[in-house]
């Protein structure tokens, strides 16, 4: 039962709600470590990455209570603890605990984090930047230990823009002694959410939403009640489902204001979009128009997390086009599976060249990572016949219940 069966070729018609953001929940949950007392986080998606993050918090002595999407984290009795290697191993965001734990308990021992196999995903910059803040780090086979008495503010001129490094440094800086500057800071909406959470708790952060963050360390943060915003990548996933299968859907709570580059590409490919106060209405013909070129980048440019989904839309458009992936080197892993379904795609380095395929055929295909798995499911919706996407657990890392959401949108899908 680790697969999804999809009966393709059916137009969508329906509506579904968009879950809370995975990439916002994970750093916010890590940030609760910085706050003595109980924080209440609403709208935390019920996905396996959040489950692993909560397990990690528990292993560090936190009391975690969960009622559906409401999570309470009490950090009164924080200890250095051992983080369960299996949770650290499957989830790259466990690195996010490093900055926060060092700020609270001054000592961390952990294995190198895992995550999706979409590139080398090193943590060199995380470690290098924390060393600048007074952290002594000793690397060992398979992991490292880090110690600091009190973190010290520092000016970070980063050689590249990294979401994770920006988040880790924010978490390390809010309780540090003195001022920290992060430049260039990543500007993803999830970073803004993390900053808003911390500000509500009493942090002093200037430049939120810009590429230069200045953080003046404070002595203490206070417990807060906070709501995680809707997931722009999940909304983008269902948008592409409608682009590929055709139809009319309403995505309740879709965060249109954080999806400008995605919506403009979708409109270029023929989607009719209407952003409303409570969500987004999407209307699409049976086949998307083509797109000559798509290039991923850091926010506000086109998100790498939706690249494979738009690849599917381009592959079924019947027109040639190319994609340039500038963020992760290994994000074309679905190409052989799409080729099995009849797509004409050639990869050369960080570019994928998409030929003018007319129709995809149903097939048994294998998910190898989170967004790629969702993209194969979307491809199957547009394909003739029945498909099976195996390794559903990768998709479960980021989608609460993709099968039930797609059914609400009118697709014929079931667990297999
Ligand atoms: C986050 C998101 C992920 C998204 C990605 C890019 C979360 C939980 N994950 O991942 O969904 O696809 O941003 O928007 O929010 N790099 C280094 N050294 C480091 C750290 C990163 O070289 O120490 C490189 C990476 O290999 C990559 C680039 O920096 O090429 C950007 O990666 P980064 O922004 O750090 O991605 P994540 O935070 O892992």
C-alpha cells in the first residue's frame, strides 16, 4: 500500500483546501526551542516531515501535544539529548535545530542530515557561518558535534543564497550577544513567516522580506500562539494538475500573493486565474499552451520545488521548450519515468529539452523524491489509461493526503 493508482484523461472539477506550509512549519517548530514555555502552532500540516521534526523535539526533552493540525510545544525541560538518527537521517531540516539548540543549550551532537536526493545538498555553509558566531565544531564519521557558551553576533557575507542557512543563522542570532547581519539573505515567504513568528515572540529583526537581515540579539523570547500560512507549493501542485488535465477548480486559501512567478508562467501557458480573498479559481483548457523557456531561481523567481510539475505541463503541451534548473543539480530525476509515459525529454547538464509530445500513456512509475512524486501523479492525470505511482511515502513527506485532495478536485485516484 505504498502507491497511488490514477485513472487518467479526466477533466477536473471541484474544490479543495490548501494545507499549512511544510517549509514554514519546520523552521517555526525549530524556533520553539528558543522559547521557554509553551508555544501553540496552528495549521501545522499532518505530514511525515512534521512528524519527524516533532519526534526530534521530543528527543530533546520537549513535551509535544498534537490535536490534528494544532501543535503545542513545551520546552521547559530541554536537554542536549540524542536525536533519533532515523529522523535526522530522513529529513534535511533537522539541520535547522542546530542554530536554535546551540542558542538554548550550547551543545549539539548530530548525524549529517538526510532529505530528498535532489542534489549534493552540503551543509558546509551552515557550519562555516556558525563557526563565525563562536561555535566550535568537530566533524566525525557520519556527523559532528558543536559547542558554544554564548553565541556571538556576526556579519555574514554569504557566497550564495540559501534558504536553510538564512533560517539557521536567524535562529542562532535572535538570542546571540550583539548584532548579526545576513547578506544576501534568502527572501522566500517561509523566511518571512519565521521572522514574523520570532518578532511576535520578542525578537528584534530588521529588513524582513529583503535580502539584508539585521538581527539584534535579545535576552529572552516569550511563548506565542501562531498560525502557519497555506503552502504555496501544494497550491502550485494542484494548479498544474488543472493545467495538465483541464477543468475548473477552486483552491481554498491558496496564497496567491506569494505565487507571482508561478501564476505568471501558468497564465502564459493558458491558465485563467482569478485570485480571490479566500483562494484561487483556476480554469484550464484540456491541454496547456507551451512555454519556450522556464528557469528556476531564488524567490521571487520561479521555485525549484515546482520545476518538475511545470515540466509535466510543458511535456503535455505539444510544443517544444526548455527548462534551466539553477538551484539543485539533481532535480531532473523524473525524466526517465516521464519518458516511460511517452514524453520526449533530453537532459544536458542543468537543462532539460522538452520535445513536442501530444499525449502521455499510463504506466507504472516510481517516485524518487517528494515533488517529483507529485509531478508523476499529475502526469498520470493527463495520461491515457491507468498509471501507478509507487513509493508514495516520498509524496507523504509534503502532502497531507494528495489522494483525497485530488478526488475533491474531481480526479479518479485511489491508494494502491
Ligand atoms: C529549501 C527548501 C526546499 C527548496 C530549497 C530552495 C525547506 C525545508 N526546504 O531547502 O524545499 O527546494 O530551499 O528553494 O525549506 N548549499 C550549499 N551549502 C550549504 C547549504 C546549501 O552549497 O551549506 C547549496 C545547495 O546545495 C543548493 C543551494 O545552496 O544548491 C540552495 O539550497 P538551500 O536554499 O539551502 O535549500 P534548502 O534550505 O536545503
